[in-house]
C-alpha cells in the first residue's frame, strides 16, 4: 500500500489525482502531517508526501529504523513539477515509484542514487539478497575499479559493467561472490544469495514451530549454508496446513510446496522409513520432497533433538541446479512508444541479447552497459534460437528479440522447439503488425479474423491455398503477412482471386506499409481494384469480410451488436 500525505490545498489536489489513478494501491492519510506520516510509516510499504523535501527529512528522521525495513519515500513539490525519490531508492522502491508518480502527474522524476544516475544496476537491485560491504563494492564499481565476480553458482544476473569480470580476484581486490555458502567477508566483499536451496520437512501433528524452525536453522548452520538462499520448504500434501511448517516458512519468508504421497513414494532416497509410510503413505517426506525435481542432497534426513521427548520434525537440504533464463521478447511494430513496459524491463534485465541485427539497432540504447550482443542477419532464425537457448543453459539471463509479438511468425516458436525444461522461459507479448495496421485503417478486425502468411519458404503453397479457401468460405477477415516480394509476386493476386470467389469486388482491402514507423503509409482499396504492385514484404494487407464497409475513409467491420441492427427507439423498450 502507498500512503499519500499532503498539508495544503495545492498538495491535496495532486494527492487526489494520484489517489484517483491508483484507487487500489493508495491510502490517503488525513490530519496533522507528523501523525499522518507516523501512521503511514507503520502501515505502508511506500509513502508519497506532497511536501517540501526538507520538511519530510525532519519529520521522517525520528522514524527511520533501517534501509531494509523503512518504506520508500517520494516527495512531490506543491506545484507538482518534480517527484523526488528521497528515501529507500532501491530496497524501498522509491526510485521506481518516483518514475510512476511523475508519469501520472506529468512531473519530472528526480533520482539521485549513484548507480541509477550512471545506468549501473545497484547490488541491491539484482533480485538476490545481498550481504557485506555493499557501499564499498558499489563505489568500486562506479569508480571503474576492477571487481571480481566469483560465482560458485550460475545465476541469471543482468548485465554488469565491463569492470566486473569473472574470477576469484587478487588479494585486496573488490569481490562479488554468488553462493549459498556462509562466508567470512572482508572489506570490499559482498555476497549475493541465489535461491538455490530447498529444505524438505517432515513433521508430526502439532510439531511446534520453534522445533521446526530450530531444526532448519541448526541444520543450515552446521552445513555452512545461508538461510537467505532457501527458496522453499517442501513436504507432503497431508502436511500442507501443519501450523509448525506453515509458520516456519512464514518466518523464513518462503513458500511451502507440497506433493502427493504417491509421487514422493516413487523417489529414491537414502533414508526411507516405515514411520512416514504408515502415517502419510510415503517412506520419505523430508528427503523425497526436497529431491522432487532433482538436485544435490547436501544434508540427508536429520531429526530434531528436543530435550525430554521424542523428535517431532525432520529435515533434509537439497541444492537445486541453477537455471538460466530466456525471455522471448516482442518489440512491437517499430515505434518506440509501442514497445511495452514489460519488454523494456526484460531488455534491461538481460546480460545476453540475441536478435536480428536490424532489430538490435532499434533498442540498442535501452540496454545496460556490458550487455553481450549476438547479432545475425536475415534467414538465421534457427541459429538465433539455438544460440539463445545455449546461452540460457549456461545460466545466463538471455533476451531473444523479434518484431511484433514474438509468438506470431517470430522467434518464440523456434526457440521453444529448442528449449528443454532445464531453463526458465518467459514470453513477453508485443503489438503485432496486424494490430498496428488495423488501428491505422480503422476497425477492420471487428469480427472473426485470421492471419495467414503468403510466404511458401516454410509452408507449401498447397497448404497456404487451402487455408485461404477455408477463410474465404467461412467469411473470415484475413490479414496477409509476407504478401509479396521481388521473387514471389504471384501469391497475393492468387489469394485475392480466391477470396473474390466469395466476396464482392467492392469488399474493402487495407494496405499498410511500415506500420507505426516514420515512413508509414496506408491506403484503402477493394478486392477488385487493388494493385499488387504497391505491396511488398514490409506491407500488411487486410481483406474485409462481406460485412466490412468503408465509412468516412475508414475500414470498419461491424461487430454485430443488436443495437446496430435495431431502431434506436426499440432498444429502450
């Protein structure tokens, strides 16, 4: 929740604009400002103050407890000109919130965090818990010193600056460790904690949370492993609501993942037992649930050791193999303002970017310094897909880019055909050429529609023709991709002639070239009058159905609502 606080009428007006824009995210705090800020600090993850920064500094100072627990604070001036990230820029999310607030209020975001100012990811923004001399190592990175990246575990980190290089580092050289092991850190060292550990838990009914949590903590400490790397507690379905397990997970800040007893019974473990078999139907809970999905058993089953009674909990610790990350990103039709926010985030999250050279050029300025670029030319789609998957399998954070939507005649299909279940794949949708063209033409896709590629490079023409005939007979609106090239000029006239067998010559046809780009062009024609010579591979051709009309210079396909076919005086009856 975001707390909103103001002291004047002008500030209140801006506050109310923000509240109206984010009704489910915000809470307005009324009354004296000091008391309002105290309440907001205790109840909200973030606070926006429509006050002078100096006033907020004085009011907030007594409330500060630590950067890991304080809310992020953004200040907006009385005139609504600036949104200043004042407190908790990274951990509190104030930097990102300042940009969001500025967008709503049409203000200028002000972010003074050093790493953000020079477009370097902060160590506390990498998505992993971080420990050690964060300020000292961050300063070394910013100053261009050579910093070693000692990754015992591969983890898909975003691009780091060129002065951060793999290796253990020389004595005295700043080091960023990536490990789940407990380390004694010196000045100039930090450790990033990947979520590599799964702790399997078995527990008797009514096992106290102190016993469960104590067993977990003792086991990790004795094994030299960090609790910050625990990703989940696992157990059998029958223990999904066991209070001791649920509360232990809550205190660790991780989920409880459960599995069916018969599934766990089929997993080979070193220490099966008759007790859980009789109680819940599987000879192993702790080891089997932790090993579900594979991994290295670091700590075999271990029992708790309460004084004066029998143990009520068991645990086992498994290290999961690191998983690379492949984001398949659709860039949209070309215009920068049609690139989605999620696509921007994924581009900046990647350490490796794979794509067609001309698409890389479109977004090169959005990438973080240090991003590895793997570019290739037209016709190398399968090579790009294989390369992207191979990079992800090395544990990298990879973005594979394509135009429009990556799943529509683009890179998602070949990439997912190559990918196995050893990497995480994230699809990022984009605005397709068909949708961009439709928006320019009017509303041609108002009813059932289909996209068909006329390129017979990968699909025999006989198959394409059969699909065109099916669309023609079904009276479906058709958008043709890859309609015509210099070496392939007869397919579009043939496709139009097939559609003309079922539609009038006056059926509207929209032709859009380079939709959303600076040299965009569009024209309306008909099946009977369209000159195929005006079409090329940069063009999308949309053919209406029997209901499509040209209205006021726009191509419109009626949706078929009842009121569109009824006398308005009859609708109200």
